[in-house]
C-alpha cells in the first residue's frame, strides 16, 4: 500500500499537537485527518475508515478510552491499528487502553520525528499480514486469518487486532511454549518498545473471551495454547 493511500486519524484536544503532528505526517506523504475530541474522532473514524488512529487519552466530551471502545464496535474498523498518546508514567491509561482494544501506546512528550518513526513502525504491520495462511481449527475454536475472524462453537467472537495476532501465534503451534521475548517480537515487532506486562493484559482478555483453559502460563518462560 502506497503512503498516499494510507489514512491516519489524529484525535487530540490540543491544537498545537494536531498541527505539528499533522504537518509532519503530511510531509511524509500520508493522508491526515484530525479531530478535536473523542466524539468527533469516532464519527470521523466511521466516515473515513483510516488504517491508523492516534488517540489522546485525556479529552473533553469523550476520552480516548471510550472512543477506542466505540471504534472497536464498528466491524469495518476491527483491523484498524489504534495507538494511544499517554503521559509518561500513566500505567493505568496504558492498561485501560489495551483493555479497550488498542494495539499500542506512544508516551508523551514526544518529538515529531520520533512520532513519525513510531507511526512508520506501526504501519509496517499492514505489510506483514499473510492472508494465504489456512484456517486453524482447534477444538471448538476456528481462526480465519484472511478474514480476521474467530468462531467459538459456531459463534463469532470479535477480537481487537493484537489479541487476534497473539491468539493466532499461539494457536499456530498448539502445545508449543512461546517465550515472552518471541511473542513481543512476532506480535508487536522490535520497532515498538512494549513491556512484558502488555502480553499479560492481552492473555487475560483472551482468557475472558475464549476460556481460561485454552492458555497455559509457563512461569518464567512464556505462554502456550492447549487443546
């Protein structure tokens, strides 16, 4: 996908941030759309269907967490990459963001050039999708990579992008123990720095949706998917 075909939605209530970030991303050749609060951000996401959404957490009318939850309810946006802008040290915001369906977070304050680099790293994930991998069927769970679709006992379960990627990785080799560092590398990529806690949050959400017995923690090593 060419840069000119990629839409990026920036949602932040600070005009200076919108102006600076928008300018830098536009200079890179991306289509940039902006919104000043969560309500307008959700509306523009539905209208424009961007490939990437950058959401500030603290905003008037509707904060970034709620906006993310609303966006993830839209079927056409389930594969859109969403990253949060969070103030340094806001651990709660980061965890809440992942719970809401975010793929990543970027810590503020951040220099425009660094943010552009982060955005490029996030967008590389669009290029690494492999739609030729067959459907995985394990027990009552069916995973369709091409359609980003999960069914459990014939009922569709909607998963945010990173939860899907994590599940697909573990299920691709059922019974194999994936080390935490391998999971971070394969699911999040080495371009974006995230902590081991990120994996734990996503595993917890998968257990809530698919059943606790499907995932086994190997203490001090990582996780595996079990039938």
